[in-house]
C-alpha cells in the first residue's frame, strides 16, 4: 500500500437515552467533491499541527501508549505508523470533534472549574479558528486545557479503495459524549446534524432520505450489534477497549454500472481478486465477520 494516503480520524459520538443508544450523524454539503450529500460521523484528515509538541504536552501519555500500541500492532500499511502518528490521530480525533460538532474533549489542567467565561471564550474560538487547524493548539494553551484522550475507544480502521480519486487512511474512535456539552455543526462543510437511534436510521436509509458510504453503514451495524451484546453504552465501551481492529481496504467488483460493489477482506474471494488490498487475517473477530463481506453503493467521486 502506498505510504502517501493521508491519515484521518473519525469519531462516533454516542449517548444512552430512554429510547436506547443514539449516535451523532452529520450531513455533508451536497456540493463537496468528497462524499457530498452523504451522512457521516464527525471527522477529518490529520494535520501537521496535530503532531505539535504543544499538543503532545497536553495529552494523556498513558492513554496514548495503550491505544497507540494496539494501533501499531494491527496496522497493515507497508510503512507502519509510529507512536507519534498514533498520537497525532488521537489528537486529530479530538480536534475534528470540536471543529465539526462543538464537543470539546478537554478539561482544565489540574481539575479546576470550567467557569462560564472560559466556556464562552472556547465557543468563540471554535468559530474564529474553524479554518485554521493550528488554532486548536493555541486555544488549549491559552485556556490551560488538557485533552481527554482516554475517552477515545479505538473502534475500526478503514482505507479508501484505490478506485476513488480521494483516499484516506482512517481510524474510527468511539466515546460517550460529555453530559455537559451540546453538539452543533459547523455550517461550512456540514448542513445538518442529528442524534439518531437505530430504528430512525434504518427507516431513513430504507426510504432513501439518508445516504451513506459503506464504512458508515458497516460501522453502524457493528455498533448496534455490540450495544445489544453488551447491554448498554458504558458496558460496551469498556468491553470494546481491547477489541482487535484489523484494517479494511475494500476491493471493487467491476460492473460498469453507476453503483459499485465492494468486497471486504474477510470475503473468501478477496485475496484472489485483482486490485490493491490489505493484509488479511487467518481468523477475523466475530464482530467483523458479522458485517456483510460485500456491499453496493454509489461511487463517491
């Protein structure tokens, strides 16, 4: 696999309501060249600023070492990521969550109080720095905040297939949204956001009101199955902290149609198919093989 595919981080923001598990989904503006009009989780590419010493100093090193070591051991690219990149991905997940949903995964250094004035300043900084990734580090320094890296549970690893014009090597993370924070979308690339339960999403997908890329749909199937298996959000995230996360690089079945069919690494024919692929496991975890090994979807580009 080429080493030039940009790294990215995506976050599943979750909450447990009386009606059950809800996940935050956002809709990308229709005119965007990549996944325009699709419903996605908050996220985006890792920026150079995510690797800065200032952000490293404001991160939980034990949490980074724990999650980072599992990311490194499961990585399947020809140029494996190192711990610095793993840390950058975790920081990118925090930054993108803030920029795209307004949820800040951080706390005052030393456990001090937030205070209304600091919260107001942070909200203003989000609007002012929305187009400048380096502003996130400056805000944390100015407000003396440290990142809540330990909230992030490493969930999955998807790589955009080679037939797409824009590619990302994306790590997905899951967490419970802090109870004292409300989500709101940045109206630049995103047009809508919604907290949705499984029944709502299935209904919107069936009616055609909601369109998603395969990684989003597969991740939701996995999420709902895990939640039922563990019986609740807190229990699910605690149990899944040690999940095995294999890379998923889809291959394409050529059909000439507007829609395409992708084949995923646990399909019995994956290794024999032409096209760029990833390392496959002799035995995939049950949660992986419970997802479809083939999916159809419209071309993203």
